[in-house]
C-alpha cells in the first residue's frame, strides 16, 4: 500500500489525464483496490491550495482514500513530537494561519499500516523531513519516479 504526500499529487498535476491515460488508470485501480491511500490532512492541504483543477477534481471524487487517523496513528504522532527535532515538521506559518499539516500523519499512517510513503521530499540528515523520519522508523519511503518504476508505468 502506498501513502501519498501532498507534493506527489501536485507533481502529478503536470500529467494530464488525457495525455497520460495509463498512469491515471493505474491510480484509479490502486485507489479502488485500497492500495493508494493518503491522510485527511493531505486532502485538506489540496483543498486549500491546489494549482491544478484536474487534481482537485480527482481528489473530490476519491475522498474515501484520504483516511482520518486511527488511535494508533494519533499515538505515533504524539511520540514523534516528543523529539524536539521532529516538531519542525509543523511550520510556524501553518500554526499561525491554522493551515493543515499532513507530514506527521503520513508517516504515522505508513508505519501503522505497513505502507510505503511516496513523497517528493529529499532526505536531510538530522532534519525534520519525511524521508529522514521514515528512515528512523524503518518505514519505506520513495519518490514519484520510484513509484512509477515499481508499478511499471510506461508512456
């Protein structure tokens, strides 16, 4: 199972469904089979600031893949924030503006569900980045290109 970060949906914005039908058919099938998931906060981030109309429409028609956190995921998020460096997952601007914050929930969902995080973020030693924390928690984390390779998407 894949857990998508917001930035992956934005990266998919340049892959228009009419030009890349194979890719969008795959995403549709993975979503239907429960193998493509995300978290509620990702949906909220997209609803608040998506630059691509077709991504907004896809998200609206696939609300069921954006899961609210279960108790085990909430507990893991609390544990993550006990470590001071992980508190930087939440940007001060998001707190001040009351904006959604998906990163800790993405990590927690993947850890609890045994999923693979798909993000466009890069590993940063000692930094509060999704790949760094996934590595610390032994959660597999890949980028969009690796996802496309795994799923053998061809154009």
